[in-house]
C-alpha cells in the first residue's frame, strides 16, 4: 500500500503496490478533524480488504497521513521507520510499537521526547547508495553545470519559506557568497513542496552578481548534492543524504554546512526537532553556523581540502550497519 510519490517509486522498482488515494482540502496536509475522520475510515477500509500480520509505515511530515491512520486503526504489531532523529508523528494519538531509527542517540531521544520504543538499525533508505557510480554522477552533473574540475560549486538546498527566519538565512548566505574572493557557481534547489519563493531567490542571486543554476525541477537530489563542493542548508535532511553519499563514495565529494543565523529559525528548529545542532555535526560530519559574520570564513574553511577530507573520513562511520536485515529480524521476531 503506497501513496504518491512512493507508489511510483515502488512500481518502477518492480513491486506491485496498491495505490492509496486520499484527496485533502488543504495542500499543507491533513490537519482538521473532518479530514481525520475520512482518513481513518479509509484506513479501516484497507484492513477490511487486506489482513496483514504486521504493518510497517513511514512518517508524514505535513499534518497526518495514511501512515498515522494505519497506526491508529491497526490491531497487529505496528512498526515505523524514522528518517530524522526523534521524528514521531502523534497527530492521531497512536504511536508505533517500535520505531526503527538511525542510531543510539535517536533511540534515547525518541524515548525521552515521546515515550516510544526504538531500535537503532541505521538508515535503510540509503542502502541503495552502495550501487551508485558516485564519481560518474558527480562528474556528469558538473559537466552539465559547466563546472570544470578546478571550479567551485556551492549548493543551496532550501526548505519552506514559511519557516520563521528561513528567508533571512538565505539572504545571509547570498551576502556571504557575494563576498567570496573566488567566485563560485551556485546551484539553487528549492524544496519541491515549496517553490513559491523560487523567483524571488533567483532575482536576489542575480542582483548580487552571483552565477547560478536553478536545479529545482531535477528529479534526483543525489546528482545535485554530488555536484557540490559545499552543500548549504538550514537543517534539511539533504545534509544527511549527502553524508551517506560521502560514506559510500570512494573519494571525497565535498562537505555540508547548516546555517541558522537568526533566533527565529533556531527557535523553530528547536521546537520542531527538539534540537538545533544535528547529531552528525557532533561527529564531525558537517558544521553548524549561527553567526552570519562567520559565514565567509566558514565557507572558505569548508572548501579547504583538509576539511573536505576530514568530512569524508568521518562520514565512513555511517557505513557497516545492515538496516534491512535488522528490521526484518525484529518484525519476524514479533510474529513468533
């Protein structure tokens, strides 16, 4: 059972998912009680048609979705995969019996913040990265961008412009890039759900004389990340995507900085995520910048070959887990 875009992804992978379609009135997600009731009734209908021995769901990021509805109505063992540390959606009041999470930090954080059980398995979504020809993808997309081997490519990976302080962070980043001695090429990738700020962002980059390429419409975030010498974002999961690409790469592929240079965005991140600095930053996989005055120096430092090599070396600690095997083992054990 899958909704879009998961349905299309699974279908292309050779699976035969059942399409779940649920039309909501609010583009920002299922947030009101009337839609909740419709969603729960749809989930109940699924269980009338299918009688699973267990369910495994992901987590909705905007409002609630079919994942939370299935958890709410299921009377079988319930499991959920957590992509981000401590991410638990209790919008319908029912947690999973067990959350499969990134690491031991996520286990403790999920327990302390939400009172749920969790097991550290690693990141199943990144297992396919081991099959990628990372060097080929990087070189190919840099050629598409017109960036030779000696050129510098920075990437902005935006989030919702409605996040308090988000647009001010983007302005700080542009000002810093415009102040660099060596002029880089900037790729702009807006979040696919929040493209309304794209025109304003392109105009702002143009006013500062920054050479840029808009890659917001590209299907593959991986090729965009790999083309960069430095990935810049407030706190997007793209930073973790890049860390795992680096972990599976035979050679360094740049580094990441997380930029939260004003109090509103720091307060928002702390409220939503329960943290400001991501755990991988403490592992030397990326840098957090909270002072706009440090941006130029930090960008230059992170482009230094020694720092890129340190990022690459530290990212290797993310490999070695066998998340799919661990998840299968835990679900199988629950059914005995």
